[in-house]
């Protein structure tokens, strides 16, 4: 636990592990710290149910279930930068769309209305709260990324797949709005292998910033201040660990917490690192929980139980 090492991106050959169904009593994912640093939101599969949203007060560690639609998938919550709303993806009205919940009233409002057979998900915001980026999944194995101006709900197409199967995932806009990170499948067979790409929003220049054709990268996220890019990868083929990369740098720090578990999602702020860790997708069966650590990966403790 707490092992941190430095490595550099290379073209070493490794075996890719796949994500598969996991038997577990509790699977907690994708923690996000509130702007005032007092609460954590995440989604969870518990007791064989579809995923719902949960909120934890960090001071008391009291947990509140925010959604409880037993027929709906409620996923990937993100805080609005003002801290007044939580945005998330849900199929509660049919196809997967984006919703927001007002924390004062718990009122849920639908935000996007995809065409039939299309899905909207994977939300991120600029730090001023003016722009939301999201991904549209299309029936023909194409994807598109849109930027929405939240003051007038106007959408702008940022990028779109050019052909069937040319998909990209997990778009995260930089807090300053100048750069977008996304994943792209580099494999030619049925087993996906993702690299991390960067798009300069103003010049439209796209570049592969990992170039690791035999290593799988997952779940990119910007730190709250935009200085670091976090993502998960499996260079040793056994499990996914977290990687921290300074913006504009090729130097990568590997943050590994548990030798027998893996870390997928993370949120780095100026006060703490939040992450999920467990056995999801591994041969060994078991639960996945939310953890908290210092920003340097030390003093780890478990939040959900």
C-alpha cells in the first residue's frame, strides 16, 4: 500500500486484461469531490441492483442514497462547478441521457434529448461552469463529442467519427476549456486497447500522448486545477493502477495502492486524491470501494464499506 514509483512512457510489450462481469456485493465507482471539498458523490451497484448515485459527507462519513429507480441505470456523476447541481447519465426515460439534480430540492431535470437509439454520457465541465462536454454514442458504432454552452443550452459539434468502428470515449475537457482528452481504441481485433489522445480545441490538432499500443489506458480525468492528467493503465498486465502526468510533460508517475487490487477512476484536487479500488474485471472476485489519500498518494483510508 502507498507504493509510488516513477516511470516513462515506452513501447514495451504487455498483455491486455479485459473487463468482465464481476460477482460482488458492492461495487462503488467514480468518486468526485464537491467544489467546497466537503462531500463525495459516486455511483454504486449494491445487492445485485442497477447502479444508483450516493453522496457522502466527508466530515461525518454519513452516506445518502440520491437515486433509487430500480429500473434505471444512474451513472458517472459530476459536480457542477458551482456545487449546486450534480449531473449524471441515466436511461430512466428510455435511451441514456444527461440529467441534473438540484441538491437543495433533490429535483431531477433532463438536460439532453438524444435521438432514438443514440446515447448521451461522459460529462465534464470547464472550471467557470460555462461549458459542458459530453459524448454521443450512435447506433452505427460511431461517436461524437459536443460542447454545450450552459447559459443558453446551445450545442456545438467538436468532433465526430469518420467511419463505423472509429469510436472514441471518455472525453474530459480541461478546466480552462482549451484542451480535450479522450480515449481511442487502437486494436484491430475484438479486444480493445485504448490510447490517450489530446485535442487542441482552437487549432483542432489531435495527438496521441501515450503511444502505448500494447498497454490499455482507461478513465482519464483532469485534476481540479488542470495541472495534472490522471488515468488508469495496466503496464504489468495484472491490474490497472493510477498514473499522474503533468500537463505538457512526458514524465509519468505511477501511483499504486494495492498489489492484489486495481484502481480505475480517480479525482485529484489540491487537497486530496479520491479513487476506487477493488477486484472489478479481475479473476479474483470481490468488492470495489471508494478510498481517499493525500495528494502524493500517502495516508490512504477507506471511505465506503
